[in-house]
């Protein structure tokens, strides 16, 4: 089992889940899999998909110098695929069934 394509992903901070839509190598182009994985599970595997407050090491003092801007936290798609591959390797019974796309 290996992820062929990550169709979409979303970090739902309210429910603390990673919502993913993907295909594995054995899936056809008209099939898709959808899952919600608790973010606690990702941390167990060593992945942190939430932006930490420590990511802003400069603090507010430098905002005056650099100006204020809204920097969006970018997710690395390859990192999510790596996590999903590991997660479903350890928990193959949690792999969602295919649905028609």
C-alpha cells in the first residue's frame, strides 16, 4: 500500500483532525479514499502539522521594522504523504474503502 496521489488535505483545528482525500497505487482514476485522522496520531509518528507559536521567533518587536504581513503556514504535501504511508503501514485496517469519484 502506497499513496499514489494526494487529492486534497485540510488541517481542521477545531476538530483537531487531518482531513485527507487520496488514492493508493491499486486505485483506479475514478476511485478516491477519504479519511479524518486525529492530529494526536500524527504527533505519535513525529509529524506536527499545526503551526507552533515558536515558529515566530522574532516576536512582535520586528514587525515595526519589517512591516506587518499575514504569513500563511504552508504545508508540505510530501510530508503528509510520508505520514499517510507510515500510518496505513502500521494500521492497515484503518485504510478507508474506495468511493467513486
